C-alpha cells in the first residue's frame, strides 16, 4: 500500500461550462504546482493509485512539487449527469480544455503562480490544444507523455473507425463505453514483444481497481467495468487519420515530449513530427527503452518520473 503521507486529498471545484458539474482534483505535496491530465480510458487514478508504494504524484511530491491530478468531466469522481443522458459521444477535447482551464485557474489562485501541465496519451491532445489556445500565458511548462498528434495509424483506424469509412468514427459509439480489466490488459499487452516483462506486476490492476471504486455504475455488470466518455474517440479518429487538433506552432512555453520506445500508439515518427513543429525554442525529446504506451506503469517508470521532475524543476 502507498504510504499515508503520499495519499492524495480530494478537492471539488465547480465547472464554469456544465451546470451542476463538480470537477475532482486530487492534491499531493507542497511546492511549485503541476497539473496532471489523464488519457482516454482511466481517470486520474493512473497518477496516484498505490502501485507498490510508488506513483507519479508521489514521485513529484518527493521532488518538492505540489502535484494535482484532474478528472475530466465524466471520468472518475467528476461525475456528470449529462453523460448518462446523451446519445452522442460525450466530452471531446473542446470540452476537456474548459475543465483544464477551470483547474488551472483554481491552482493559480491557490499558488499565485501558473502551474506546469503534464498530459498523457489523449491528455497530450487536450493539453496541447489548451496550451496553444485558451491556455496561452496561463501555464509555466508543458510535458506531453505518450503523445498523440496527427499520423495515420491503421491499428486505431481499425479499432474505432467506421467500417464503411475509416476517416470517420464508428457510429456505434454512443456517449460512453464500459471496459473490463481483462480488456484493458489485452490493450496493454498487445503492443509489447512476446515474453517481455516490462510492466510492473500488478500496476494496471491497482489502477483499475482504484478507478472502479469511484465508478458509480461499475457493478451493473457481472464483471465490473469502468465507464469512460467517448468524446475521446471523436478526437482520436481525427488524429489517427493525420488531422491535427491543434497548431503546435502556437505553443510558446518550454515543452518536453517523453514516450516509451516501443509505443505503437504514440509512434516515434508522430512524436518527432510534433516535436519539430512546436513553437517554443526550449524543447526536449526523451525516449524510455523497454516501454510501450503505458511506460508510466512499467518497471522503469522511475525514469519517466525523474525526467519529468528534472524538466519541471524551477
């Protein structure tokens, strides 16, 4: 179990764009502020779940940061009544950046300074969009982990594209989806070389178990499932057809890109294309060997944490 001193506390802040929505922001540590933004399936639990006593937020706290992790609307403890009522995919990046802005504003008031921003996977899309549009001038530094930008990716086109036209999202996707642990484990393992033992034992299970505890409808199934908004797929089908959701030239803060060397979702060519287009003169590109898309949960996750801490250290 994670040490008590590294157990985050929960804050709830009102959304300025969805009536009645309370956004959950986990908090841990003291110092310069960092805001973590999650990916497409699991909420902020991926940053603070008890993974053998160690996780990204704990590593940031140990390094002297005040770390915060946001649940985008519909994820985790940011429960939305609207999501259950909709039929179209809920909470795409255009909505997510409003939640990020609410959290940035709240953190900035608390600390009287701009936070740095760390986005992983789909969170790299929302954070990149935020930093290049409404967040310009509102953040300090930007880390894009396992980033997704704009490259044709047949693996994902086949997974979420319309069978009749893979330029478009499969119309079968409604407002949200439900994912069992076994399905997520298949997703984690499918991109890794056969027989490798790169992932930290029990890490994914710990994250999903933590997330299921906050999912109000997870037990509606014989096997508990985790609910996630499908607005992410509206964004990702564009990215994986080579259509960027934002202009990286408009990002004007220092940026670090970090990815696992064997990541088939955040490919090297896509990440380097993004790196070359970023407008900031201060930027860094890091690859972690023996890691895939979920390298932050791998045995060598400490490299991800230390590289991030070093880049964000004032």
